[in-house]
C-alpha cells in the first residue's frame, strides 16, 4: 500500500510538475499569440487607412476637376468606404480619435484668427450684419424645421446649423481672388469672426448641458469653472505666452511643437474640468492670437489640420445612411434652398439698410450661402449628448453637402451672377452708398532677412522708401528693429502660404538675403507676376544658382563668395599700388563696419 501510495504520490508530483512546466510555458505562447495578433491588427489597420486614402485621392481628383471643395470629396469618400457601399471602414475607434484631433486643430486655428485687434478693426458693421444674419437665419430656420415636423429641440439644432457659414471656403475664395482688401472682403471676414464667436457661445451652452446642469447650483459651478479657465487663459496670453513664444520662435520646428503642445494641453485641461475639447482648442488659439507669431503658427498647423479634418469628414460621411431617404429628400431640398437663397437675401437686406451698394451686399451675401464645418461638428456633439437622433445628423450633413457644392459654383461665377442680376438688385441699394474698396496693407519695398548683408540696405530703405517692412524669423532681430523704429514682421520667406498673404502689387523693390534658391525663385516670380516693374535683388551662393535666378528675371544677384574678391580687384584697377588710396578706402570701410556693429 505504501508503494502504491508512493507511486500515486510520484505520479501526482509528476502531474504537478507538468502543470507547473505548462504554466511557465503558457505565457510565452500567449505573448507570441498576442504579438502575432497585434501585428496582424496593425497591418490590417494600415491597409485600411492606405485603402481609404487612395480612394480619397481619387474622389478628390474628380471633385477638383468639377471645381468642388475638398470637404465635399471627403464626405463622399466616407459614404463610399462606409457600410452603405464598400464597407471598408472597420477601425472606427482609431478613425474617431484622428477625427477628434482634426476638429481640435481646426478650432485651434479658428481661435488664432479671433484676435481682439482684428475684431475691433472690422468695426460695428460686421457685428451688426453678423448678429442680424444669425438672428434672422435662426428664426426662419427654426420655423421651417418645425413646419417639417421636427421636434422643437431638433428644430433648434437645425436652425443653429443653418446660421454658421464656412470660414474656410469663404476665406479661400477671397485669397484666391486677392479680394481680402475690398470692402466686401473685410465685412465678410468680420461676419465670419462674429459667427465664430457665436459658435464659442454655443459650445459653452452645450458644455453646461452635457454636465447635467439641471439646477442653478450645478450651472453655477460650471460657470465658475468657465470663469477660472478664462482667467487662466487670459493670464497665460498676457504674461506667460509672450516670453515663451519669443524663445521658441528662434526655431521653426520648436515653435510648431510648442504650439501643438499648448493647444493639446489646454484642450485636455478643459476636458478634465468638464468642458469639451473643442472649446479648449478654441481658447488655446485665442490665447495665441495676439502673438506676433500667430500667423506662422497657423500656417505650420494647417498641414496637420488638413489631414485630420479630412479624416473627420470621412467619418462623418461614413455615418450617412439613405435608409428612409424619401423622408429626408424634401427637408434637404427645402433647407438647402433656404441657405442658398434665403441667407444671401437676409444679408442683402441688412447691408442695404446700412447703406452699402448692391455689389457689396450681393458678394457678401453669396459668401454666406453654405453651412459651416462647425455646423457638422455641432450636429455630432448634439448626437453624443442624445439631443438629436442620427436622422437629424444625416439631414444636416446632406444640407451641408448640397450647399457647399452649389455655393462653390456661385462663388466661382459671382461676376456673371452679379451682371445677370444687378438691375434687379437695385431694390437693396440706397441712393447714397459707401465706397466699395478699402486698401489693404501693402509695401513699396520688402527686405527678407536682416542679418549680415541685409543690414546694408536699411539706411537706403529709411531714406528713400516711405512704406517698407523687414521680414525675419529671428525674434531677437525683430525686437531690435522695432526698438529702432524700423517696421518689422516675423515670418518665414520659405513658407509659401505666408508669402501669398503679402501684397506685391505696388512694390518697387524686393531684396532677399536668404541663400535658398527655391525661396528666391518663388519670390522673384511672384514679384514679376504682380509688379513687373519692381526691382528684385536676391542672393545666391553659387554661380549656377545665380544663372537660374537671372533666368527668373532677377535684376541683380548677390554672390558673397565672389563679391569681396570682385570689389577688391576693382580697387586694384582703380588705385594700382597707391598705398594712400587704399588707406582712405580702409578708413571708409572701417567706419562703415563700426557703424554697423554699433561701436561708432
């Protein structure tokens, strides 16, 4: 019995050892399985993203041929890759995260444009027209939605969605036509800023609702939090950010990383306090809007924004469902017609009463004939809060698709439309109208880069040019120039979007001491296009580069490696071996160097 028991105990011990050995080996096997599954997941997600981007490129190319904005292409792509057609979109959580980053970047850039100085400059005209348009559009939109049978809550959201126009589409139109300086361009920009401020207010209200503020006490807590966050952002904008951005701006890459960190950090802080990420992104942008580097930040962020916003609209399009489309067809057509015709009509009435010409009123009005990207963001937020159902989101999205598509054609053919309708538009015009054009800031001369050779041109500019500016990306150089009373602006000559914002039409002189061939070629071509008689003096480091710049019709190319030797040889030709003449030349040169270095 004892042996049997021992044998059984031995077998039992063997089984225990086997179990132990198996348990030790199991994690390794499980890890391998997990790694394999994770790698497969990554490969599948990557293939999914790559496939969707390829389809996006194809549809975007088609929309571009049809002269449609890319926002429409993204929504169509989402519908095509979504469950309604191809069913390629499976990793919703990853795409939703990317789309959230897109909305955050979009609202951060909108905040950068909400500088108090800009809002003040557009004057009371934009405020009155903007608030009037919001009020009348919301009122009539609400009545139409109620007449269509929607609940009062859904009608409120539909009405709000109809009030906001696309900042991106309108500003892109004005930039492409170089009409930011016209009266209607200034007023349109101001109205869009007023709408953005109204959007901020809507986000605050939604945040209060999402916090469950069903009584005064809870609402009071939310308002106190909002006040504390506003004080924090204001303090940072006034005290902290100016010093930080000044130190970070010395490096373009560092400035970009800091801007992303600031925007994401403030958005996360707002979310932690119970507010929306979107509201935090807006606040972060507003805090940086008064910085002299805000344009550079906006320009650098646009690349990230464009990609992530594309993902946002793809997700939005993927959520479109045409089940029961017969129920949405009539509301979509009616609301689209209201936005396309009613919004311009409301704007023309308001601006006509305020004394503006039919031309200004008409062009401002058709710029508002589409609903905004924010309208779609608003619909998604309302859906997440449970205030509306997916059918209402689909309705707002369809109205957005229709109005963005049609208004793009209206804007592209605005001159023809005005010529066709101008006689009938006289009813919106008073006998006494205001001037139609306001000159935008332009310069007779621009100097890019004030280091080394650039300083030699400053005395000439101050003496002979009335309106000039020096552009540099060194914050210390900008501060030094401003202390001397010299107009200076922070900017990167290699940033094409920044260059496109500058007006070259009345430029007499362009000087660039930046040794980058492509940058100098781009600047020279822009000058030749907008001011053919302007003089272009650029710099190169090699003879081959100088030849290319001369081919681009540069008037003179500075070649530092050859300049000193060439000038010295001319002195030898002029003075020969007369030491006294060289002493006089030396004295003048030394005097110039001492004045330039500040030792004189």
